[in-house]
C-alpha cells in the first residue's frame, strides 16, 4: 500500500555542483550530505541528489514541487541557470504548472495549487 510521496530523487553527474545549485534554489543547505546521497527536507518531503553519471538527466516520473507563485518560481529557476521546458500555464481550477531542466539534465517541475491541503498529508 502506498502512503504518499516521501522522496523525489534526482540523478546527477556532478554531486558537488548539484548540491551547490539546489542549495541556492532552495535557500538552505541539505540536512544529509554524504558522497553517496545528498538530501534536503522540503516542506516535509525529501528532495534527494544521487550521484550516477549513467542515469543523470531526463526520464521517468516528474514530481511537482509546490510553490506560492508559479511564474516567480519559474523565472527564478531560469535566472539560476535552468533551461525553460514548459512555461507557466494555468491548467484549470486556478492551478498553474511549469517545468525547467536543471543544469544536470533533470526535469524540475513546480505547481501552484490553491486547493492543496497540507493537513491532508500523512
């Protein structure tokens, strides 16, 4: 049985560069920092960096990280070196989504969802 999202892992070829970039994006350092894994606690969920040159880049499922303002988050990510993939778009019900490609080839998606209820997370 699934209990809900716990960790979104991103494979990266250069762990040190990825750690520096994600620390800048998030505005705080990782809580777990080892040569085999770097983990950030983001709103009760985990964003993990896994060093693996062969698996780095786009592929698989793409988790969406909640943001208060999709347009502002998208612009900030691009200003920090991400490449635009999907510009901010209202997908209905006042929900806005966007995605970029981080400097390590991963898709990083954000969502502004006024209907999300953090209290429902278990």
